[in-house]
C-alpha cells in the first residue's frame, strides 16, 4: 500500500532526510555575479586546468564531490548511493567523475531538472530505509552546452534576446537519515508537458507550462497554498519563462507573484552581465541551491521553500527535425534546520 502517496504525483516523507552538507563549484562569470560569495570554490579558468570543455565539466563535478566529502568528514566507502547526471551526451560528466571511486552510482537525465530529480530520488531512498547517506549531484558548462546544443563558440553565432546563458557550475548535496540541517518533507514528480514551443533559443517558455503543472499539482495534492512557502524557486526559466509561469498561474486563479523566484534570474546580474534572458543549465539551480538557498535555510532566514527544477527535454536531433520541446519539472519541499 502506497501509504506515503498524496494525490496523483506527490509523496510525503515521514522519515525526513536531512541535508547535512553541500558544496558548490562555479566559473568566472558566476563568481562575478550576485551569488559569488556563496560558492565554495570558483575558478577563473574556463577549462578548470583540463584540455577540453567536457573534461572541465567532469573536473567541476569531481571538485564538488570531493569538497562535499571533505566538509562531511567522510570517505567514499561511507556513501551509500550517488544520484547524478548532466547535460553531456550519455552523461559522461557524471560517469567519468565517479569512475574507479567504488561509489554506487545511479545515473539520471532530467536535463536542467536533474538536481531536483536527484534530490527527490535520494530523499525517497533515505526515507525508505535503503541508504543512510546519499549524494545528489549535477553540473553544466557554458561552452560544452553551446557545442552540443547550439553552435561551437568559434562560429560566432548571434544570440537571440530570448536566449539564456548556460551556467558553468556544479553542486552536490549530502542527504542523511540523521543529523542537523535543512530537511526534505515532501516532493512531487513532474509530468512531461509539451505545448508546442519549437524555439531552442527560448527554452524558458518551453519549460514554463511544466513548471506550473508541477507547482499546481504539489499545492493540490498536499493541500497547500503559495503562502505556505517563503519562496517557490524554479530552476532556470529565466526572465521570460518566469513571466510566462506567472501568467499561466494568473489565468488559473493562482497568485505566485509574492513568492515566485527563479535561479536563472538570481545567479547573474542582468544589468551588468549580458546574459540576455538569464541563466540556465543543470548548474544554474544547483549552485543556487547549494549556496544561497540552503545557507538561508540553515540559518533560519528561510523557513520553507519549494525547489522546482525545470528541464527542457530536447536533443540536437529533435531540434534539427523541427520537433517541439517537451518540458519537465520536479518539486522538492525543503524546510529549515540548522545548528
């Protein structure tokens, strides 16, 4: 009997997992943004000392993983499971990071929703008694994403006003069955939503319908209102996607304006950094969560947030074939907890 299920797509976690430690790694542009001081490690070299962009992304995940384990005072063998993924083909950022570590790994692909997806899966594993310690982790890199999804940087292609800037960053969070820190009390698994948007340079609007569907479902399934949260934080809709989400909610009679924010609008300063519609990528929500947001939950400056990772489920092949861009959003409710 699914006694912890609520409604169609949500779950409560009676044994609430504790996020005891977290770590974040960011690139130069991100370090120069409003959240720069909240990251554990930053690097002015976009290659992170490696030979390729893809190896740089792997190195970011490795740095985030090792920093997290160092902060927790643990060894690789003390970690029960790692849920991780990235935007690279076949998720090589994650698999190359974890090779030869001896750590049990479950690879995930949720596009830019991967951090929320890994938190959700990790929380269910800990609450269900399958592991006492689980790591949720992901990354993205501006240059590797441009090469894979759009144009090589040397091409010098013109960016449209609706385009977003893929965040160069990686984050990792440790979920434990006991300890001190913010806790995950419930979550909502998203549904793939497609309203026909085909513009790969406007992924915020492609993902906004999925974000609203998940937020609406979470509120209905758990009998909550937006006022139950200090913040409802979407992953990387950017400014245009955020505005579309607010309009979708308004048309449905739901007011999100006083609570809604988006990691894509937080990680960069659009008045001084030319990122067009804002930030994007797995790293966008990850470094914002594993820095600013969890830090404020730990100190009590925030009491409860709904972390809603958003993902555009496209591929170079689907875009070239003129197919629309489906979206996904997973939501994780996190409540305060500190020293």
